C-alpha cells in the first residue's frame, strides 16, 4: 500500500532483498509506481473514470 507516498508492507511480505525472486521485484516496482503517481500528482481515479466513460462510448484506450 502506498498512502501519502510511503510504502507499507505486511510483515509476511517484507523481504530484505527484493532482487532474489522476480515476482517480488515486479510487485515492488508496481508499488513504487503508485508512490511515483502520488508524488507527481497524477489522479489515477480520475483517469480510471475517464477510461470507463470512454469504454461506455465505444472507445478502447
């Protein structure tokens, strides 16, 4: 979870070295992307809403 640009891990998911397994690296990159989106002021909720409206109108982003 990335609230306010901080990363929070469940204790069972934390690993001191995320580079050991690829699925863990992919998960970390995905979470860091959320932090980047927050820090750059990108509104993913608004983008999602606009994409859904586009789909209802027959557009496929």
